[in-house]
């Protein structure tokens, strides 16, 4: 594989940033959904502790899964692999139409 262009490196950086940001967001949502009842209802200490541990475990599982699924869909190689050509004139639907 040859040297990558700056655009390809930038595209990879943005994709990694998106994967990390969306993974943190998804993990926070899962954590809140599992641990949320602890804040809403009075529960015995053991149940609250169990909910908190389950929430941490679920978030710890979601975070790497989300990163892996986002990055596996990212194409390697050329920056525009698999995408159709852009029209040469604005408002056109196919190249040179």
C-alpha cells in the first residue's frame, strides 16, 4: 500500500473521533438506563449496589463494541472507495449529465 494522502489521514482521524464519541455517548445512555432506577426509587443497599455494578458492566461492554462496529464499517484503502463519482456540475444527478 502506498503513502496515504492528507485527506485520507484526516478522514481516518475523524472516523476514530466519531467512534470514540459515539461509544462514550452510548455507554452513558446504557449506564443511565440501568442505574437510573437507583436514583428514582428507594431500594435496599444490596439492590442499589447490584444495579450500579450491572450498569458499569453494561457500559464497559457497550463502549468497545461500539468502537469496533464503527471502525469495522470504515473502508480501508482509498478515501472514496465504494462511493459514486460526484457530478461535475451542481444540481446534476450523474457525472456529466
